[in-house]
């Protein structure tokens, strides 16, 4: 299993439970609040300031930053689309953050990204 097969599986569970931040504003906020566990950045992001704004704080906090093939693909993985049988009207998304989820006094760590899976090991062992 390669990283492009593993990432959609890893993003699926946090998306269902509200542990996903997508877009620059939400992602930067989650990273700055030390709430990010994994950050996925699109390869076709052509704004160098955007990439610096995401990668620099992630490097400071030891947050892994794997890359997705395109913004449209990442948008589909993050669920930023309409779904009628198959994904349609997919909106591009340059950055997605899997974050820690806080519920009242219990902090649920989305450390295993939902269920333990071969995809989790692939993402954890992936080098940026």
C-alpha cells in the first residue's frame, strides 16, 4: 500500500467525527492551537506563502506533512463535494488537518486515526 492509497483511508474516520479542518484558515488555526496531528498538503498548491504558512508551524510541532496528488483529490478525500452515487462538484482543497478532538473533560486523541489499519502504519512511517 502506498501513501496515496493510505491517505483517504486515514482521513475518512476523523471526517465523520468532526476531527478534520480543511482550508487555510481552519488549518492554520488548528496548527497554531497545537491541535494538529497530521497535515496533508496538495502538490499543486502554487502559492509559496501558503506552503510556508502551513509547513513552518508543522515543523516546529513535529506534525507530519504528507502530500496529496492534487487539490481536487484532497477536496474529495475531505468531503468538500456533493455526493450522489459518486463524488460530483468537487471543490479543490489545498490543505487538510487531522486534529485532536476535545469533548468536555475527555480528550479523544485521534492518534490511531479511527481504527488501527495498515494505512495508519503507512502514513506514520512516511517521510515528508
